C-alpha cells in the first residue's frame, strides 16, 4: 500500500512538472509554434541559451582569454554584421508588407491560429526568425570578449542582449503576429542601421571619418522605446483590445526599463560637460 502510494505521488509530481515545463505553455501558446525548435514548450530552452551566453561573456570567456593575445576578428565581424544587415533589412521590408505598413500592429484583434491567410502564416515564421536573430546578436559580445574589449561588454549591453531572446519567445508563443508585431518591426529597423554602423567600423580605419553618426543610433533606440511604450499604453487603455494583458504589462515594463538604461548611457557618453581648464 505504501509503495503504491509513493509511486502515485511520484507519478503525480512528474505529471505536474511536465505540465509546468511544457503542457501549460502549449495550452496558452499558439499551436503554430509547437513544431519550431526552441519555441516548443516553455521558455526554458531559450532561457538556457541566454544563461550560457551570460556565463561565457562574464566568466568562461575572460578566463580563457587570460594571458592570451586578443584575436583579430575583423573579417568574421564584417561577415556577421553584413549577415544581420541583410536579415534585418529584408525582414523589415517583408514586415511592412505583412503588417500593411504597420496597420495590423495597431489592430487589437486576436490572432487566429487556424487562419489560412498567407500573411498570417508568414508572420509566425517571421517572428521566429526575429527570435533567432536575437541569439545571433550574442556574437557582438562574444567578439568583445575574444578581442579583450571588456569595457564594451557593459551591463546594459549584456543584459539587453540576454533578455531579448526571451522577450521574443514570449511574444511569439502567446500572440504571434498582429499587435505583437510592432516591437519586432521597429527593432529590426534599428538593428539594420546599427549593424551598418558596426560593419563600417570594422571595415578599416579609413572608414572612421564616415562614423560621425554613432550617437544617433542611441537616439533611435530611445525613440524606439518611447514608441513601444505608447503602443503598450494604447492596448492598456483600449477596453476593446484583445491583446493579452500580460503582454501589455511586459511591453510597458520593457520600454520604460530600457529607455532609462539607454538614456543613462547616452548622457554619460554624449552629454558630459567639458572639463573647465584652469
């Protein structure tokens, strides 16, 4: 009797754990994401990838580079940046078409997982590609570590890169397309511009004279977060909006938190008062 009871309790715990890790997320998630690697089930796989990223850039990478000369990675960096320019740039143009020039990004209607509309189906895959690009973005920090540019791997840089794949997963899983498309579409435009700057910066010293516009990228990022907050506020105050409230709250927190982080960086980097000479 005791053995049977213990077996029953163990089986119940396994079922409960499996439900939390997988079943619950499949219940609340869009079924069209269930076959996509890293998107099936809960966010644990994507969180694991982010934790591995953090461990490498903060612990393992610096330890491996201790006593070693920095790597010259300009060719790899140029390839990496050019790839992300292409993916983000093409993704932005496709997204403009899918969203009818942002129109569906402000439509608070629900998404239909059974829709046979080509744009609806494509929006899921575009959202998935967006999530994958957030993992490719890890390359920026990994290059900093391998080049021993540890000062560039700031808290803002590492935290922002580490959180974005998880944020992308949540939007993709719960509400792919429609109103959820606003942040990704704005973000890939900013990243297309940002990686253009990075590509020029690693192309050679002769390009330095063309890189006067770095601060405007940070300004674009701050404007992005203001627009994203307005987007979340619009959904929050619209009683007819069908966008999940959890996404409203998460998007608003995301926008506020990162706006102030980026503004703090901008103030330190570009708004410092010149030191008065004696």
